[in-house]
């Protein structure tokens, strides 16, 4: 039986007080869209069918390498993280799956963990392996690399860990393995750039062979950090080469904060899709690098343009288009629940705006080389305030019209501050 964490009655009560104003705004937007030949109901249905996974680690306060500042009532284990993720989903109704990270979320009984998640209205999304840190008691260190290490025993340990993640994921009902490695160098000459990539291909192919038929291996690239001179899987080029070498179940995962400054990420999306290699997304926002700021907080226009390409991709490939969408953020200065609610809303808003693009007009303008009309077609969609559509879809699914206000009214964090073990100080997870 599903038992959601917050009082549904309280959510309904708060919604009732805002229902008239929302109906008014929704009707007005409906008339505006009708004049543009768009049925608001179709957009609302699209929004209702869209979801994004949230990361288990996103439920805790993140931090930088300098410090982590925990908040009272922060979750300390996967059970408490699931409860917080269930709060996000109960209010937003857009985040029904959690992406776990191992060994951070290790438990002794995964069938029980799956049931626990189900009872909270949640499922599991892509499983993330971790060979970028050493764990207590681990026989070999990843100090000189993991899947690309010179030492065959280190590589084998990293391969075995990924295979174990697949096995855990099977028990949790996941179907994707996301592999991000920090392997690389800090000094010119430290490693042979070709041989380290060859070692990656060799290790990754052994993981690939352990994938069930209906699974995908999502290769996540990142330009730099923790390696600052060269990173083995640094860009979408290295990622797609590896994915092509490995086979059809290997795809590329795009984290929005993992590129060189000013790179045209939406074009990368188009390229990966063209060659059948777009596998997933880590949503966040960034000003300088892998900042892991809240989605849409810095560059909401880029988020819209990414979704514009995703919708083009979906239309060009109906039936076979299911990238794994996930939030990957570090909530250093906010309550993580509030950040995930706000980020999910930004992501759904970007999706809704991309649905509003008049594709026939856009394609015609492109054919006629009518640059201004092509741009204006995108601009008109981007300028539209889709808030009433999102709020309606949320309320209809049982969520809150004003999700952050409802969260604050619930007193959840204060209650958890009384119940949960205090998190210690220290450096954060980046
Ligand atoms: C690291 O920079 C990547 O974004 C990964 O997705 C990583 O596994 C995740 O951020 C958890 O640390
Ligand atoms: Zn990521
Ligand atoms: Zn990252
Ligand atoms: Zn990031």
C-alpha cells in the first residue's frame, strides 16, 4: 500500500484556496494559446506525461571541497533520502523515480528497498557506480585511476563494482547503468593519452558484456575535475567513440555542467541523437564549470533550447526515444527538497515551452531561409508563461499548486530535525 509522507488533506486545502485564481490564469492562457492554434489541453497532457528522476545524493546538503554545511533534519541514509524524495514527488508529481548511487546507498536487502520505495510512490532509475573514491576496507586504491588504471587488479576491482551495480539495479527494477569516472591526469606526460583510452575500452567492454539485453550503459563525459590536465572521457567525442565501439546498448549521457564554457550543448544533443547515441541527461545549471547549481537558475534559455532539440529528436524518432532524464545537483545553500521541487518545475517548464514551438512554422522559415521568423517562432514559445499549465497538471495529479509553500506549511524539515541523527561537518560531495 502506498503511504505518502505528507498530509494529502493539507495539500488539498491549500490548493482549494488557490483554485479560483489558477482557473482564471489557466483560462486566460488557454485563450491566448487558442489564438495561436494550440490546444492548452494537449500541452497539459504532455506535461502530465513528463517526469525526471531525482538523485538519492541530491536529498542531502552538498558541499564544495572546502566545506559542507549540513542542515538540521538532513537525511543520513537511503531510507531517509527516499522519504525526502517522496516529499518532492508528492508535491511536484514530476519526480517519481530515484537514481541511486553505490556504495553510498548500499543496504543488505534490495528487494525490501524496492518495496519501501514503492510504498512511498517511487521507483528506481539509472544506477550510478562510484569508482572515483576509495571506500573503507577496499583492497586497491583508485588514486591512479579506476577503469583506466595501469594496474590490472585496480581495473578488475572497478569492473567488478560496476557489474555488482548492474546486479543491484536488477533487483531494484532499474534498466540503466550510468558510468562516470574521474580518471585522467594532472600533468603533461603523466599517462599515455591513447593507451589510457584503450584501457577504458577494454574495461568498459567487460561491463558491457554483463548488461542484460534490455539495459543501457550510459557513458557520462566531463571536461575536467578531479583531473585538471587531461580526462579520459572528457567530451562527447570520446563518449560517442566509446559508445560506438562498445555496441548498441552503450549510449552517451550529457550532464549540462560538463562542457567547455560556451559550448553549444543543444547541438551536441542533435548530433548524439542523429547517430542513435543519446542516452540520458543530468540536469543542473552552471556559470563556470561543474557548478551543479539548480536547473534553470542561471541559463533557462539554454534549458529551453536543449528541450527544443529533444522534441525535434522525439518527433524524428517516434517510439524509440527514451533518454534517462535526471537532476544532478549539489544543494549547498538551500533545503535540498525545495531545490529539487524548484528544479523539477524549471525542467518541466522548459519542456512545456518547447512543446509550444510551432514546428511547422519553424521548419517553413528554415526552408525559406527566413532567419528572423525562425528565431521569432522559438522566441514566442520561450516568452510564454506556462506556470498555470504546470500548476494545473500538478494539482490534477494530487500535487500542490504552490509546491514550496505547501512544503513549508507541512513542517516536514522541523519534524525531521527532531527525529533524525545529526549529520557531521566536513568536506562535501562534489
Ligand atoms: C560528476 O561530476 C558527475 O556529474 C556524476 O554524475 C556523479 O556521479 C554525481 O555527480 C555524483 O557525485
Ligand atoms: Zn552528472
Ligand atoms: Zn558533475
Ligand atoms: Zn554537475
